[in-house]
C-alpha cells in the first residue's frame, strides 16, 4: 500500500511539473556554450597571454557573462572579467595576461559563467601553468648611518652588481624581514619605531603600525614574517599579525607578566615562546591560527634562542642552558620535548636555519654548522664579531655581516667567495628572491 502511495505522489509531481512549465518558462534547457580557446590542457607560463574565445547562444536573453581563472581550490588567481550582454547570441573574445610570477605549477581552470534572469550555467576549460623557478635576487641590508645617532639606511646588493640605497629611517631597530612574494620589507623598532611595511619596488613606506612610546620600556619584542603575514609581539602581552595591506589577520590570547620572544607559523598554528618576567622557566605555546586561542602549553628550561619548523609535526627549539647550549625537538601532537644534542660551545648568540639540513649558530667569533639529520655540529668559520647571518638554501650560500662587511661562503667550503661592503655597520640582513 505504501509503495502504491509513493508511485501516486511521483506521478502527481510529474504532472504538476509539466503543467507549470511552458516553453517560455523553461528553466532547465541550458545555453549552448562552445569554448574554442584556450585548448583543453593547453600549457602556459609567466608572461603569456591566455586568449579566450567562446560562442554562446540561448533561447532567452543572456544577461551577463563572468570569466574567471581559478586554481584547484576554485579561488580566482587573476582579476575576474565581467560582461553585461543582454543578447541571445554572443561571441566572447578576451584574454588574461599571466603577470603573477608567484603562480605555482599545476592545473588551473578557465570558468565561463553564463547567466540569464533566472539561472546560471558554468562551462570550463582546463589549462596548465608552469611556474617560474625561484631564484636568488639580492641581499637586503639595514645599515646604521655613520656619524648620525639612531639613523638607518637600507641597501640592496646583488652578488653581481653594485649596491643601491632603497630608503632610510630614524629611531631604533629591532629587526627586519623580507617578503619576496609581495616585494615587501618589514622593519620594526623596540622602543621608538613602529612596524613599517616598505614597498621595495617603489622605495616608499606602504603602511605603519606605531609603537606606544614610553621610554625606556620596549613596545615590540619580536618580529617575524611568513609568506602571508607579518607578526609582532607587544608589551601588553599579545602577538598580532598583519596581512600585506596592514589589516589585522591574527591576534593571540593575551599573556600577562611576561613577553613573547619568538614565534613561527606552521600549518594552522602559531608556535610561540613566552618568557615570564619572574621565572627561569619559559613556555612553549601553540595558538590556533587565525583564531588566536591556545591549543597547547608546555614549560621548558633555558633561554630560547631560535624556533624552526623541523617536519610536519614538530619544531626545533634552540636554547641556552645553564651549562651549555642544546637543541630540542618539540612534537606538537604529543606535547613532548626530546633533547637532540648538547653543543660543545659555550653559548648561542645568533641561530638561523629551518628544515632538516642546515643551521648556523654563532658563539662569540665562531660560527658552527649543525645538521639535524646526521646530528653533527662542526666549527665552520671564524668571523670577527658577527652581527647577523642569512642562509640562501637555493645556492647553499651563507651570508655573515661583520662591521660594515657582508661576506658570503658556499657550503661545504669555508672560503670566502666574496665581500659586500656597506657604508656603515650592518645591523640586519635578509635575502630577496624573484618570487
């Protein structure tokens, strides 16, 4: 009986659909869309023009056409093209210029969305993009201006050319970061200067987050940038992230009576080190990103000098212990810390590096080369009072600033390949790439 009733309901629904839909009210028949360009699976690269041609016809008036280039996540990667049509037949002839050097290798989609007053339909063409190989471009150096107190200049120096001044600023200097993808250089002070995003191409400041000045108290404690955002920790116990336009993209839960001294982004997390003002113990804090809530906390001893993503589930923590420096692996899921190595030198001054291959640690005038995969730590070079370091993973070049000179070396050899001379004492170096 129930089965017969279901058949009756289904028959009634079909009759209702037939009587309610006349030819003029056809919401089912799609327009005819024929994409002739680009060809299916056509390959393009940076600087190419993607010509788009399509013929569209419909029994009803076409109201609009939207043309997009989408990635695998179906997000637009170039500005969307919109056309008002108001015709039943239309010929599309337009193009996209691949002027984004940061497009990664892989599959993309050209989407034509055709709309009338009642419905919308999509048609697709699959294409492939070959990405531009990442290449080293230059060293970016922050230099203390000679004979002028609290004045700094920023220079850019390619290895095969002369250096040029980009811009200058006054106040104090905490640190700097470069985002090659967006051609941005971030600088920040600790007491007087705010966080500034510099447009490296146009040599101007794009935006600034001012410091709350109350000498001698510091306002900013640490500066860090990844491929998307730049982060700073502040005196009022927050870590705040900003996108490339200067809009707040992250704000951590507030921690009081201490400061965040280091942090690094990893997947959907921000891993940070909180140093209480009146304790010899520090805390590893894992924040949700971008929510800012605390996922995990773990106390550790010693003063943390560097954080680095080691693999998909852990980070390396370099510390100055009371006896000797050491490196630990912090496994995030299990909240465990395992010591990987005690170092033979007396203290950690500067630590740089990421991943599993190459880390460099300055201890006095010595620079040690540590390789986590093998567990080896060897004395690499000796430099008089190294002030900052940077490592180019593409070419295995280590850059070391000492006074007004930046020397560079190529692993595994310790000889100096060349020197970059600056007009004053170098207080920070970063590396810039083509993308």
